[in-house]
C-alpha cells in the first residue's frame, strides 16, 4: 500500500453544495482498511454524508453528527439514495 492516495475532485452529478465534499472512493478506501463489516463508523462532522454513504455501501453501521440543517438534508438525501442490501 502507498503512503498517499490520489483521487480527482468531486464533480458533475454527484457534486453537492457542500464546499469540502470528499470523493466517495477515497472514503471507501479508508473505511475498508480501518474497519470490518458490521463495525460502527463515526463521523462527527458528516457534512455531505460521504462517510455514511460509504459505510452503508460497505456493510458498516454509521453515526453521523452535523449541526447545519442544510448539510443534514444533503446527507440524508444521499444516504437514502443508497439501496439496502438484501441479506
């Protein structure tokens, strides 16, 4: 594994109004190397919801905290757009 990760900026249809939205693929990589399926991922500044979306896609549970109502709405819309996996 390298000691750096390089991903393009988030653009196009997946871009939200959040000013510091992170690439989904980058956050997925961090979650994969630092947790196991069924673990809980904590994001104390959930922003656009990228961490929660990645966690849901990778079969992790998540807790997100955000005080900005606009970002809460953005995060919830993104999280709800990820289909539930069938067991």
